[in-house]
C-alpha cells in the first residue's frame, strides 16, 4: 500500500475500516497487533476497559505505530487460530477490540465474540 492509500483508509469511517479488516483477515488468515517485552499494546477507554488494537496487515500496523507514537512496540503477526482463541479469552476478561484504529485512536470498537462471529461468517 502507498502512504496515500493508508492515509485514505485511516480517514474512512470505522464501519468501513471494520469491513475492510474482516475481508482482509478472512483472506490472509492472520491479523497484526503491537507488542513489546511486557505484552501487547492496549488502548483504554473512560471506563478503564482494555482495548486491543488489531490491524489486517503489517503495513497498517506499522503506520499506526509510527503515527500514534507507539515507538516502543513492534508489529507482530497473529495467526488465525491464535486470534480466535484470544477472542474467547478477551471476552472472558472483559476486554474489547479496536479494529484498524487511526492515529487519533478512532476505530470500530467491538466485543471479541462479535468479531469472532463476523470472522467465522466469511
């Protein structure tokens, strides 16, 4: 993807980025997040809910990492099976998922089991 394509995707509404994420992850059977030695990068909300940002490819995760100043983190691939298992655990732990957030930390926030259901439909 070109930088202009990444910027345009980040400008789209969360629902459109969610649909793009679903299509890409269903095709490649992998997603991407940001991690460091301590664990996975998490966003938070006003209710102290942990939110895991996920991306459909490494380029988008890297663009977010740089633009949102998550320099201490590295882009890491999450295999399909691992992702589906995590979503179950995340639901149990009361977490949420941020799908393809932009550098302003805006994106579709979904419950883990809803994401799992949507992915399994494809």
